[in-house]
């Protein structure tokens, strides 16, 4: 089991460029999430997908779009990158089981926008 | 609404104890605790559910006061490996998403 994988691990963009962050999980989890982490700000939810075919906005969705391609994959797109989007991006997944299960995080993508 | 964690940072010597607190203004279904080491992803530690059920690490204990919507994480006889940032995440109803606090940075020195 690879768990949650993210690509790329590092990326440098120029202002205005676009890119897609990829996330995949092999644990057959229903729910998937994208967070950003800035120094001192904790983990802020950008978008999430409670199940295949659905997506919802989190706390900080502006400037991002997502696609739940299938049950395994959940991508995050920056259409026109801005320096304020410099951050570490984490993808996470969570199963639908009783007892409020834990979330599993990917290793993160470190994005710098110049 | 984001839960509030305290303290923001704590420095210990190996073997000392620490308590990290998490409080919410909303009624909670559960509280999650995660630890993140520098440059790594957060890792699950423990879940405390409404009604008293707990799941998680054998060596870490925590409490959940449902009346006050507060949780505390107890780190006893700290080890160097305990260093990292601790996040609480709160859930307001079964199946709803986690909302994370800003974290508590714990440093354990020899």
C-alpha cells in the first residue's frame, strides 16, 4: 500500500502560470481533501470531495479548482498562480466507516510562486 | 469555526510532562489529534468521540470534556521523538469534515 501519494513534491511557478497538483490514494477511501499550510496558520481546507462525483468548497477556495477524476484521484488546479499561493499543499483521504475514522495525509507539495 | 489551541509553543527537557489544550465554540462530535514533524505530513495520534470512546496511540492519553467542548492531550515522560507540531481537529457531526487548530509547537531537548 502506497497510501496517499502526491506529485510533484516541489514546484516553482511564475506569477500567472497554471499547474495541476495530483493526488491519488490506494486505500479505497471515499472522501478526499486538499489543504494548504502556511507558517503559523495550521491546515486550511481548500476543497474536499465527500464521495466520487461530488466536490465542495472549504475555507479558502478562491484561486483554485478541483476535479475528482475517480475514486482514487483528486486533483487541484491553479489557473493563474499568485505569490499568495506560495505554500505547502497536502492531500488527505478518509474512509466512510463508523466511529469517525482518521484522515491519512500525503507527503505534500511545496509550491513557490515568484 | 477554527478551534483554539494553547499553548502556542512549549519547550521541555526529556522526561518532563506537557498538556496541550484544544477548545471549540461549537458542540462537537469528536476531536482528533495529529502530530507533524518538520518537513513531513501530519500523522494521526488519537480520536476522542462524544460518549467517551477513544482510539489511538497506546502511549498517548487525552481527554474530551463534552460539556465545555474542550480536549486536552497529555504527553508524559516526554522523549526527543515527541518534538513536532501538534494539531487538534474538530468534527461537529458524524461524517462532517475536520477543522484544524493552528497547532502547538513542542520542542523536547536532551
